[in-house]
C-alpha cells in the first residue's frame, strides 16, 4: 500500500500475504502480517517457490494534539470565563458548536472541546463551570425619620463579609443621619450590594403665644 500516517498509540497492520509464500520483514518477523506503531520504513521479502518479490512502506506516527481545559471553575452570575488553548495546526469543535480556539462562557455548565490535526488524530477535554448564585440583598425602600430617631440597616447574609459606605464591616449599622447608605456583601466568590437613602426631617415647632385671659 501507499505510505501511511497513524496517530500515536494506534497500530497499522501491514499485510503481505501471498499463497504458499514465506516472509522476511525488515524487523525480523517471518509472519504474513505485522502490526507497527512506530515511525519508520518497513519492508518485506516474499518468497514463493523460486521467486522473490519485495515491497516497502513508510509509516509516520503523528502525535495526538494536547488539550487541557484545566480544573473545574466557579463563576459569579454576570461574569465571563475564557476557555481554550491555541494550538497551531488543529481544528476545534466545542460542544456549543463553536469552532474557535477559545470561547467565552457566561453561565454554568459542562464545556468540552475536541482538537483534530491534519492526520485525523483527535484529543478532547471537558471542564465543569459552576455558577455561584449569592443570596439576594435588600435594604428596603428609602427611609424618612424624624429628628432624634434612628434606624437599623440590616444586610445580614449567611457566611458573608461586609463593607458599608460608612466604613463599617458589620452585618448591620444604625444611623440617625440623612444620607445615602450602601453596603457590599461578599458571599463566597460573589458580591452583592444595595443602596438606601435616609432622610431625617427636622422636628416641627409650634408656638401658640403666651397664656390668655378672656371675659
């Protein structure tokens, strides 16, 4: 047959079978067929009666493409992760249908890609992207207070850390001052935030004048 290329790890069967013949291959084998898995030139001498014929073939072993998408990853809602490795001389096919070396993913799921080189050798890998969803935060509607009153703003989320616009790092703060208050809570990898306006109204005053005497 013609010269052949095989993928690393595969075998190619070379068949020189001729009825009633004896065989001598370049690797020393005396069987009608041999299996080869390394690059090289393989020849065989076939003797049938008093006649001898010979043939040779060049076998090229092509390395399999290497692809490693890395370990499973976590992402927050609204984030994007770039997956993929640029490897020269290969084609790509992602389970999303993309044929580019890299893809951007914006939601959780399992993503896989197959690389195929010109000899038809393929390799694939997959990675699981976990989309972390932090608990929702709500400081409530804007607040109106009377002078002298105070309100507690509560941003408590399980296992979270906090940063307030006041610099506080506690789950709650108490205020009696007008202003816009925001808090960012980090829960695991992800952060959520909310803002509330507090308006403190002055206490109204009333004066009915001095005491009166009427007839």
